[in-house]
C-alpha cells in the first residue's frame, strides 16, 4: 500500500479493487447462506447485505479508485408465509423468510469474481512487463 500522500501505484490500485470485490463477494455469500432462513417475526428475519462503494480520486496521480464505504442491510421486507405448524410461527400462524433472491445473488457473486479475476490478470501482466524490462537492461 502507498504511503499517505504518495501517488497510487498499479499495485496499490489493484489491491484496493481486490479488497472491494472481496467485500462484495462475502456479502453475496452471506446472503446466499441465509436464503430461506425463517424467523418468528418480521424484524427478526435476515436482511440481505450490500456493499456500498465510493469513488476515491488520488490527487497525486490523477487516478480514481474505489473505497468500501459501508456494508448495509437491504430495506427489502421479509416475506410472510402462513405456516401454523412451524415451531417459530407467531400467534397468527405466520413465519417470516429472508427476502433473498438467489439468482440475483449468484449474478452478484459471479460478477465480483470476474472483476477480481480481471484485477489478478492485470497484476500478472504488470509483473511480466516488469520482468521483461529488467531482462532488457
């Protein structure tokens, strides 16, 4: 990582992107792991997580990078299901399931995985170019 105030390098830029994609992937994995979970109340139901990113401009190099600002719970409402035989059912016989869309979470995970892979490939290419430059001297 670059020292504060020094310009970003390709490696510190990629490191920030890799970290951001890892946070995104972990949030999607958590959502998938909790899909279909049941609670006895709407407030007790799992709420999906989303990583919130912000663009950060490095004044020294003029490069833009990404910062993870927060990991927030979605405002999606839990899904009410009438299941009076369920042990967690409330007085009305309702249970609440997590509002997780498994397909959307899989897409989120695949996209973050591809972005991560692209950054690793960029680092690998930079390494190869640096090695070739060293061999020329």
